[in-house]
C-alpha cells in the first residue's frame, strides 16, 4: 500500500489510533486521536507526538472499576516490559463535561527490528452508559427491596429464585422449606382451604407456566417449631418486550397476627352475641313470668290492672262501654278437701280454658287470685257481658272435670258490672262486680248477676 494511501486511511478513520515506541512514547497519532486528546485537555498542542502514553491516560477507569492510576500504571509497565502481544481493557477518559468510554486494544509489533505498540481506541460510551444505567437501576432496586416491608422474590423461567429481600427471608424463616422439584410431594404448605399445594398449583409456577396473575392467595405454612404462619401470596409473570414469560415476581405478606386478632375478635363477637341472645331469652321469659299466672297461663292480677287501666281510660275519654266480670268457683274448698289440692289446681286450669274460649282477643282475662277470675270486656255493655258470663257458667256447669276416671262437677258464680259515668276508678267497678258476685253466691251460686240488678234486689 502506498504510504500516502495508508496516511489518508488513518486520517479518515473515526477510531483513535496511535503508535508508541518501545518506551511508551507516542510516535504517531491519527487526527481523531489528537482531536480527542486536545479536546479532553490531555495535550495543549495539536499533536500528541512525544507524549508519554501513560500521561495521556489520566483519570483512567479500568474495566468499569474505580481502579486507581497506580494499579493501571503497574499493569501498563508489566505489559511494556513483558512479552505479551496484546493488552485489552476498557477505559474511561474524563473530560470537563462528560466521560468517554473506550475499549482499548494495544498490539505489540516489530518494524525494522524495533518494537512498537499500536494503540486502537473504540468508543463504547453509549454501551457503557446503558450498562451503567442498568447497574444503577439494579442498585436502586436492591435498596428498595431491602427496605420493603413485604417479602419479594424474583424467579427465572425455571422457577429458580434469583432475587429475594430481607422481609421475604424473615417470612419464610423457620418454615419447612423444600426445593422446587419437591413441591409436589410436600405437605407443609397448604391453601386456606386445607388443600396441600401441589407443584403446578403454586402461584409462582402458574405465573411462569400460564402467565397467570394471582393476588393475595391465602396460604398456610408449617414451621419446624410446630407453629403455623398465614401468608398472603401474590405472583405476577415477568414478560419480555415480546410478551414472553421470562420469570415471575412473588410478593408475600405475613398476616398471621392480623388473622389471629381477627379470629379472637370474631370469637369474642359471637360469644357476646350468644350471651346477648341468652340474656334476651331470660329477660323475655322473666317478663312473661312477671305478667303470667303460672298455673293457668292467664294474665296475672298485676298485668290485668296494667291492661285494663288503659281500657278504662279509653272508655272514660270516648264514652264507650266497658264491662268487668268477677268469677268465683263455687264451693271450691270442697273440691280441694274431697279430691286434693292437685285436683283443685286442675279444676282451676279447666275453668280457665273454658273462659278462654269465650273471650275475644281484645278482652282481658286474668286470674284474680285463689279461685277467682276476672274479665274486662271493652266495647261491651253489661247486657252483652252477661251473655258471655252465662256462656261460661253453662259451659263450666255442663263440662265436668274428668280426672282419674272420676267426673267432678263444677260451677261458678259471676258478678258483672259496666262502667258508669260516676265511677272515679277502675277499682270502683271491680268492687261493684264483687258485690254482684257476693249476691250471686247468696242467691244459691251457679249464677251470673249484674251489679245493677243485684243493687235493685238489695
Ligand atoms: N287447689 C287450689 N286451691 C286454691 C287455690 N287458691 C285458693 N284455693 C282454695 O280455694 C278455696 C276457696 O274457699 P272459700 O273461699 O272458702 O270458698 P269456696 O269453698 O269456694 O266457697 P264459695 O266461694 O263460698 O262458694 C280455699 O280452700 C283455698 O285454699 C289454688 O291455687 N289451688
């Protein structure tokens, strides 16, 4: 090749090229080399010829490491003095505004029995920047993973863990851990349904195999100390630019203590609810008992007054009729004496049942005490009340109490009255009905008498 052509070629080449003599002094440099050395402040004139190669390598960073100059100097001197034919390294040359990265290749050669070195720089700044950004991103990711309170695992396409964070390690600490290929046989992890997790059911493997996204699957893991942990397990497939699954990212959250607290809370809630329910039942039983006569199941005297007082107020206010009747079992002492107290009780229940059949839902039927019953009949005048009383009396007289193959005949006397304009209280009505009852007894029993009639008779 003619020398001029070789010169023209070296001048046109964008790569930096220099030739050093055997002591490392630049004896040839192409324009690209000189331009770079000048622009980067390594030389002040237009030419590098005569400069020591080492002095042109100020601020050198070898192979991306922050290797200091003495380290490089030593490497350079060894190469210079040794017999190696090629020296390759990446270096960074800092200029005022930026850092240029080169891939350097230095070849030893001989020319006219003298030793020389051909230095060739290839600019790899772009590639290095990308690499550096990648490294920075990875470092950032590590930092984030380190401080994240949830466990994060990154798996490759084979299901091998390539990255994990301290929170993740803490979650699985003490767990009966197995190798991925043993997942299928392992019974130490199971879903919250109680089903052991099989290899292909594991959220991570579904993410890798099918690209499936699983969010917050609740799983239980068994630890060597016998305890259990409850973990929320999520898995997302990692995809490349073509959408092909390259691995998975798994996120774990230990919710054992939260779950325990929830369980305690719901247990406490159901205990409180059942205690409340029981209390309600006791209360309503108590309330019923407080209103009811135990023997006959009718209202007791207190309840009679509570209900009838309201009927009395309504009758007074709207001037509507209201009647009251007092019923007394005739010669009841004899029933007790002849058949015993127990039969006496049955007789009372028998009469209560008969009376119950004759009253309306709006009437108040109560056991007034001992062998006495009382009925308040709203919207009923004394004539109609007498009619009701007669029906009860006749039913009692014609329906004997059958007990132990005995038939016990019973009768009642009834005193009836209705509300008068002149009445000042409910009690006044009851006293009048009692007077009529007394009169019915005196008149021979098994009778119903109106207070108004009995007053006339007296
Ligand atoms: N078996 C039973 N007897 C009762 C009950 N309450 C009151 N007696 C009885 O009822 C009887 C009422 O008797 P008396 O007041 O003398 O009147 P009587 O025998 O019914 O006679 P007259 O009312 O005059 O027809 C008493 O012997 C009481 O002991 C009860 O709950 N059960």
